[in-house]
């Protein structure tokens, strides 16, 4: 047997053992907390968390009485239509638009970036981040749409502050702050008599 399968098998066993130990700790802590509370609600904040929770069946692994609930949601999903409309207008004027894949098909008030690319031939490119946009920049007037919570903003800001972004590429900032949305969600839970006992924050 080759080295790689053995290595993968060993790492899988180690992760499985770690998972079992983590579940035992969670069960122990849950028992201690549930002596004082009937139900423990823990809210996650972003879409990536929900993807992880659902993909790995984490809700089913939680002890009875522990609930994982969805929070304010992914910042891409709450990006105003006006931001997308602005990007579309720029694209129709001949400006190249760099965007994240999950924003590519999100509609503005009438159209999406994917639609104007396929229908009008606008120059819209999907990238993983601002670094990718800078690397592929060839001098054409371009705009990168920055979306995400403030935890993702520094990667873009660093490039700008350090002068690593070339002339001709601009930022359309649609970053969102975690605290206001989170505070609103916490307040609603409290008003409805279902206060949260914990939060899984982005980052």
C-alpha cells in the first residue's frame, strides 16, 4: 500500500477520535448547563456556518436541549439591489466588473451580473477575492465588488493601504458590520422570550 492512502487513513482515524472526544465534552457541558436551563439556543451568524452545520449534520450530533439556530445570514444575501444595479450600470458602460461567485447570479432590481454578461457581452469576471482581481488586471478600467462581513474587509483594505492595487482598479464597497445585525437578532430573541445563550461569530 502506498504512503498516501496510509497517511489519509491515519488522519481520518485521528479526526474521528477527536470528534468523539469533542462530543463527550459537549455532552458533559450540556448536562451541566441544562441543569440550569430548559433549552440552550446557540445562534450562528453567516451562511458558511449554516453550510457547515447542515453538511456535517451537526444539529443531529447535539445533545437534546441544545439547539443551533440560524442568525442574520450571509452578507451576500443582504447586499442591496442598488449595489448590484450600480455594478451593472458600470458594466454596461464598458467597465470590467470583478465579483465573487455567490454574487454573480444575485439579481438587482431588474438584472443580474450573469445576465448582463450573457445577454450584452459585458465584461464580468468571477474571482476568489481582491488579490485575484489585482493579479488579472491588465489596465482596463475595472471595479471589484467588495462584499462580506468586516472580517473579510482587511484582505481588500491591506492591498489598498499598502499601494498594491494598480491605478485603474476601484472598489465598490458593500461590506457589512456584524454587530448591528447581531444586536437586532439578539434583541428580537429577547423580546420574544427566547433569549440566546451563545453566538458563533464570523471570522
